C-alpha cells in the first residue's frame, strides 16, 4: 500500500485505533522498504481511500523508548542485579566492536545514568526476537546477569556472556526457563513495564517524548502528509493510550 510493505499480523489481538490523523497511515509491524516516491496529490484530490498504519515500527523507531523503559522496569524488579549494569565494561558485556564502529571510548566513559550504552546496544540486537514488553524486561535482566557473571569469572575460567546471536537463536527456548529462574511471570513484567512508562511520562514528559518521537523513520513524514490531503489516515497502537499517542505524533511533526 502506497510504497509500504504489506500489512502483517498485529502484535496484539487488542490493538486498537488510537487516533485519526491528517498526515498518517500505519501498517502493523511493517517498515518502509525504502523512502516512498513523492506523491502527486498536492491538490488534495483523491479517492478517499482509508489507510491504517502502526505507530511504532512504521512511523516511529521506538527502540530507544522501549529499551529504556524495559531497563527501568527490570531495575524495579531486580534492583540488586540491575544496579551493577553501569559498572560493567562493554567488553565484559559482549559488545562487539562492529556495533560501536570500533570505538569503545564513549562506552568506557558511560556512567549509565539513563541506560548503559552497552546494554542499549545489546538489547537492540536482541529485540527483534522478543514478543512484547515483558520479554524485553526479561532480556534486559539476562544481559546484565550474564555480564556480571562474566566480569567475575573471566580471569578464573575464561567465562564469557552469551552473545546477542546466541540469545536470538535460542530465545524461544530460553524465555520460559528465564521466567522460572528469575521468579517472574509475563503478566507481572508487562504490567511493570506499563507502569514504568506511565511514571516516566508523568515525571518527565519531555524526556519521554524526546526518546519516542526522536526516531521518525527517514522518508516517511512527507509522503504521509501528502497522501493525507486526499485520503483517510488512521494510526493503530497496542502500546499507548490515545492521549500519549497524540502527543507523540504531534512531537514528531504530524497534525492530528
């Protein structure tokens, strides 16, 4: 549809329309294959087609916001484990030089005030195989606990943390074991993630909006605004309520 990838199955059966926008249409879990060519509907004349797009993953790259919220939730659930994340060397954590362009300097100076850069880099590699926010919280805990064990035992037995590749290849089998080992349930972690997101929005709305709206995919904004002059554009989201979605879209430069 309009230069975008085909509609995929939504992440949740409870996915709901959050708003009608004059500028946007969203496809669940799809990303632009390439920047669409400019449309020729500047006159506003069109056939009144209805286009529906997903908010995160199509219009916005929500990685930064999701990973930081998952880190906050994991810290709330397992404070003793997660408090050690900022002290870990990126090399001990399993960050590859290719992820950082061969330059570890900014990672070595990282104080981890928000989320340690090494953890953000590793979670970005792992996120594609996770399903929902609860699994992101669980993945954050796994990455930190693996890094802590590696930093303690590397000199003794050469132990290293699981690589991002090993985690992604085995995630479907690992996650159920991790839930039991960590004393957590999917519903609990999902609720904790949602609560941390809500608390972040209330305590630092500007910071939350910067994290969420800062990732508008290149080549998306202008074509969507162009098509919206002629057609009905809707946005779906299973992650945010209507008010939060409106604010995110407006911060991204869209008229809702």
